[in-house]
């Protein structure tokens, strides 16, 4: 296929690290997507991720290493080695592209993809969450509509991009609020209220796309997209709880996040079929669900306290019995 | 990688806590109890420190904490039912496994980037030294006070000569390795 463009040294290193197989898979996919017009020169950009040669077992999500070779048609070729930032990045193992050019004001492939997808969002109300929307977005930027070939998952990539954007916005908002509280400029909210506001903020970001959102939800449930969508969901829920002040390190960590995930998902479902003005019914539903969870937590605490006092009572009775029968001597 | 290390260390200290709790539940009224209590208090301090670290770094705790809760308590209580020598021998084996685990973590961090991880390295070294201290204390306790006649007979100050200890040690070490492997991932 495109063996001639590959850096053989990089390939050998990749083989040693044992992860080139994933790269081969994605290149094979790239190779089979044929451009539509003969005047389109496919962009090839060599992106070699540091994780390939790094044995780190980072917990941060690592996109599968892919040998994309992209030089943009008609644009200056951006050929810097692009390393995914991770806490384990070792500069001395980073690869430089053969042509030796570093990215100064050149865009990386990821940035280009992000730009296209952001522009494509404007066309979603018109085309839905489809490859057509991406093509329309690409054309607006002056690129050929065949650059949709860059996106392996098509509509899935668009939806995931949107979700990532919303989550980043939410995290920013929560961080700002947190700052204000730290500086004493704002009151800290009670947990229930905080959760309610955070979920409402996040769900309001869907309002511009609410008509097509059921389509997006079903795309997120496709087997292809599930790992990514679950990861984004869990990161978002973790962010919300972190800023709500949760610092638990036991089973509560899991129960709280599971509860909030349930609340978020059900409220989202209510929202897509809510026709009340400004989604009042959705927020009322959200209120009730959060009340439920708070009630359950309180009940659990009460049950535990009751259980403990019962156990203490029984122990007292047992010790009294032992004393009476004389069994309670020190060995 | 860092998150995995912190997660498994947290799980380890949690388990060690439960082991001592189990031992105290059985042997709490015997001569050996002050020693076990003292070691337990140190483990509690370790656990508190790891709770802080997990919260600071937003690390997910292992899902199997309830399992380690029960398993640790059962191991502690079970070994204590074999008598105070059994409890001490169990602790010796566990501490040896933990020290080895900390040592391998120290090696990994030193290989990666000693400057970047100085704080964490210092902490792990300190905890490893504590665990080794427990280990050595208990070896002396067993060989000199509990089973001196073995040492006198064989002139061999190794715990492995005691019948049954090798089996117990093997089981405990395999268990610890499995627990470490699972807790890193789950």
C-alpha cells in the first residue's frame, strides 16, 4: 500500500514495541477509502505517537497508534512529529519526520479534524448527525468534501467531538465556579443543588441540537462508539463529583458515580421528548431524581447507624452473659 | 501508570489494615496484642496517607475493596486462630510480599524519572522501610521468643525450617501477587 512513505526505522521500533499491528489496521482502512475526484491529493501526515515506543502503562486514554501520512493538498505540508502529551512522555524517544520540518504555525491533523468538526456542527440541524454534515463543514473551510475520509467513524466522530466539546465547557464552568468559591466571592452550594445545577448546565448545551439528538444518542450506542462514549460519560460524571467535593476512596466512589450516571441518562431521555416551555418538565424531573438519591443516601446512613447500635446492644448483652458465667477472664 | 501504582498501594494498605484487625479480633486479649496494635496503628497511618494521595490525584480506588475487606480480615483471623506464632508468621510473609512490591515500584520509578517522582519515591521508600521493620521485628519475636528450640537445635535462624511455614508463606505470596495484579487493573 503505502510502504514507501513509512519510515523504516520507525517501523522497526514499532515492531519491537509490538504495537504496530494497530497502526497497520488503521492504515489499511485509510488506503481503501478512495478519493472521489482525481484532482484531490490525499493529505498524508505522519503522526507517530510517543506511546508506541514508550512502555508506559498510562491510565489516561491513548488513541490507537496510527500511521497517518498526510500532506495537505495545496496547503503547506505540516510534518512535525506529533506526540500525545502524557505524564510519561520522554522527549528523547520522540520521532522527527524525515523532512525535518517542525510544526510552527502549521496545523496538526488533530487540529484540522477538530476545526472541520466544529464547523460541521452548524450543519447538523440541516443534515443531521451524518457524514453530509461533515462534508458541508469541510467545504465551508475550503476543503474538498472528500476529506470526510479522514474520519473513520464518520458521524460517530462528529457526535463524539460535540460531546467532548460540551464536557470541556462544563469542566471549565465548574472550575471557574470552584475558583470563585475558593476566593470567597461566591457561596458554596449544597451537594444536591450543585449536582442539579451541573447537570442542568450540561444538558442545556444540547438545546440547539435537541431535535436531532435522538439520532446522536443512537450513534453513541453503536458498538464502535461505546468505549469512547462511556469514557466521556464517566469522565464527565467524575468531574462533576470532584467539583461537588467528593473525595471518597471507598465503595462510595462507585455508588455516587453510578447514581449520577443514572440521573444524567434518564434526564437526557426525558429531555428529548419534552415539549414544555424551556424544558420545565425536564428540570422538575431532574429535581425529583436528585431528591430520590439524597433520600436513599440518608436512609442508608440511618440503616447503618441503627445496625451499629443494634450490634453494640447485642455485644453488651453477650459480655454481660460472659461475665455472669465467669468466662470473661484474661488469658 | 502512576494511577495504577497508587491504586494498588492504597488497596494494599487497606488489606494490611484488615489483616491486623482480624488478628486483633482473635488475639486482642493476649500478650502479643500490644505489638500487633502498634503495627496496626502504623498501617492505619499509611492508609490515611494513601487516602489523601488518591483524593489529591483523583485516582479511582479499586472496585474490589469490599473483597479485600473480607479477605484481609479472614486471613488475619484465620492465622491468629493458629496461635500467636501463626499470626506472626502470616504477618512476616505478608510484609515480605509488600516490601518486595514496594521495591519493584521504587525500581520502576527510578528507571522512569527519579527527579520527577521524588516525592512519591520518598513516600514509598519510607513505607517500605516501615514494612521491613515490622518484618524484622516479628522474625526476631518468633525465632527468639516463640520457637527458640528450633534455632538451638538447628543453629539456623531462618523461619523456613519451621514445619508448615513454607506452605503458608507460598500461599500468602501467591495470594498477594494475585491481589496486586487484579487491583492494578480493576
